[in-house]
C-alpha cells in the first residue's frame, strides 16, 4: 500500500488565496520506553546450567565469588556510583644517571685495560655491562663476516647470471640453413639432414683396405698417383662436376681392392670408372669416342664396355657411395663458411686423391679435417654447428688436419701438378698460393 507524506504545500491545495492555510497538528514526543530484564526462564526444558548474559566465553576458568551466600558473578547494585580510583599505578622510571655514571667510567677503564692486555678487577656491577659489551662486539664481528661473505658471493652470483645470459644468447638453431632454403627444391632441405645421416651410416660398407700390399702386385702407389692426376686433367678439360671425379676415384679404389690387374690396364680401369661416373652424375655426358681419344686410342670401344660391365658387377651396382666432397660442401653450407675458405678446403681435399694413404680413411672425417685446416689457415675456428652436423669434435677434426698439413709439406707427388695449376687460377680464387702453416701453428 502506497503512503503519502503530508507537507504544508499539500495541505493548502484546493484553497483560495483569501482562505488561511490549514494548520498542521504538532506531534508530541512519546516518552522513552524502559526496558527491563525478563524474569521468565526462556529455556522451558529440563534444568540447564545457568550462565550470565555476558559471562566468560573463553576457555579460562574463573573462581566464582559468593555474594550473600549465593554463588555467581558479582553484580554491582544499581545505586552504585562510578568513582575514579585514587590508587596510583607504579611507573618504571629510569635509574638515576648520576648513580650510573661510575658504572660507565668503570666500563671505559675496563676496555682500556683489556686493550693493554692487563688484568682488570671489575666489580659486580660492571660484570653485566662487560658481558653485554662482549656480546655486542661478537654480534658486530658476525655482522661484518656476513657482509664480507655476501660481498664475496655477489660476484659469483653475477658471474653465474652472466654465464646464463651468455648461454641463453648462444642458443644455436642447427637447422637454420635448411629452414632458409625450404622453398628451394634443388637443396632438398626437408631431406638433406636425413640423407647425410644415411651417408655416414653407409661409410663402413664402402671402406677400402690397404690393397697395394695385399692384392696388387704389378702396380704401385706412384702409378696410382699418376692415374689420379690424369683423371683430374680429364675432368678439367671435359668440365665435369667434382662429384663425378670423386666417384670415379672411389670406383677405381674399390675395383683395385678386389681385382688384381696388370699395369697395362690401369688407364682402362680409370677411363671406365670415369665413364660410369659421368652416367651417374652428369646431365650431358661426353661421347664414348671422347673417352677413347683421351686414352690416345690405346683401347677399343669393346674393351671399354667390357671393363664397364666388370666394374659394375664388382661393386655390385652400388653407385650411391658416400663421397668426401659431398660432406665438405654440406659442412661449409650449414656453417655459413665463406666461398674462399670452402674453396681452400676443396683444394686440400682434392690433393688427397693423389695420396694413397688417404684412400682408406673415412670420407666424412677427411672432409672435417679439410674444413678444420682451411679454417685455421684463414684464422677461423671450428664451431658447434660443425660439430653437430659432422659428428666430430674439435680434437678429432684436428687430428686429421695434422695429417693433411703434413701431406702439404712432404707430398709423395710433384709439387706442381694438375690440381695446383687448377686452384692457382683466379676462377678458384688462387687458394693454392695461400702460405701453408707450420705444424706448431696448429696447436695455437
């Protein structure tokens, strides 16, 4: 139900101007209602323990006092007046400074005497002060030790944080090269890493033993060096890929490690190996007449085809051979090595084709050693990216680089050969003319 508030304006509504306004009756105040405590018992049930209204609600037990023979909490009478207590609260005042002055004097004298390492006879009053002074001194020494320890630990904490920041900043994306070339189909970036892992697993299948002392009796390592130098010349004249040259050399070593031949057929073996390698790697391969022409027509067409068939059967038609040149190019590309350093590594690696002692070394290890030596000659270092992709540590690559550097100083071939002439040209940045390193410089 809606209520309405009566005001002076509302009472005057409907009256004319001449009529006097209506009078509002004055409201008289209602006297205050006195509240008294009820005497009836609220709890009508069985007898319960009586408890005052504002009794103790804690677990503390108080002793009840008896008032007029009844137990309970004492209640003041209604007529009791509140008066201010006249009892004074005792205050704790400090001791008299005049009386304590001898104690301070005795303390200073005691401290002076202890510094002079003289026996001091202190009174009973100075003993507590002396003990407190000692405890304060001990506390001060402990605080200074804590400060010194924290100052010592702060540099170590800073160093640890700096090392953590350096490690966080040195996080390397080992697949950065493949990600950058993911949109280029010729790089095969999606499968390149798996391909070279597969190549490295197959290296053991194509290892070449020391066949000169076990299998061959009519040819020598020097004859093999002459044959390899001639193959490099043919590859340069025909402008063949370097993969073709390395595959031909590998086929020659694999065939000679299983079949004994006479020296008169050594050039035919090299020609047939190059002929097969051209079919495998080249897009436009030379004609058969060209291969017979470079042999100075020493062999017929039928002899070339017959040697080709024998070689394919001997190697079991396995032509997907892991080659050191492929490993070297892969290492240089993923590590973002410059073209000059990579060409220098290719020069060192191609010189190993002339050395018989390197034909039975691991292909990937030879490539890693050539990259390590080329980096050293260019004042660069082996890094984590090369370790990740090659699988060889700095020490392992360094051990192979020592052998390669020894080969540069004491070669078993002519110092001026076809490889030196090729890499002395401006097309190959004249890397063959870069001065060689001394053996002790490799340790620096």
